[in-house]
C-alpha cells in the first residue's frame, strides 16, 4: 500500500513485441519457470495496470536485454567475468543448468524479451 504522494516503481520482464513465437515462450518457461506468455506483459499492459491502480504521472521505459559478449569489454573485464563464471560453474549445480540453457537460447529471443522500468505516483 502506498500513501498519497508515494512513488511506486517496478522493474519487470517485458515483451517488446507480440505475438511471441512458441519456441521463445517454451524456452523462458523451461529456463526461468515462467508460466506461458502471460507471465510476461507488454509495456502497454504495465502502463494500464499502473493507471488502473490509480497512479498518476506514470513513466514507462523499456530496455533491450543484451546477450553476454554483445558489448566490447576490456581484457580485465573479460578475465574477471571468466573467473566468476568458472567459479560458479564448478560450485553451483543451478548455475550449470542455467548456463546450459543459455547455450540453447533461441536466436531471436532478444528481439522479443526485454525489461521495463515502470513508475507512477499515488
């Protein structure tokens, strides 16, 4: 519950476009436990939820997710990440499962899957 004048802010998984191909929905359901394409909403839907909740001055911004390695990094950054990945891979079975799932990621996943920041004032 938010007091009058309070701010509500959400950081949520967001569909960038619809309809979403079944292979992407299945991949996300298997990898992260999403329950079909209704577990992730569009930015328009999120904005509507904020408005329906009585929030005003709403702001919605979406950002494309980036695949690992899609940016240019310095050698130091690459080595730091590689060290952490190897450490996690050796010690965490859940990380091994997630890493394996990322290798089977649909090629066009990042055309559909993003995250959004949604803010409104009560």
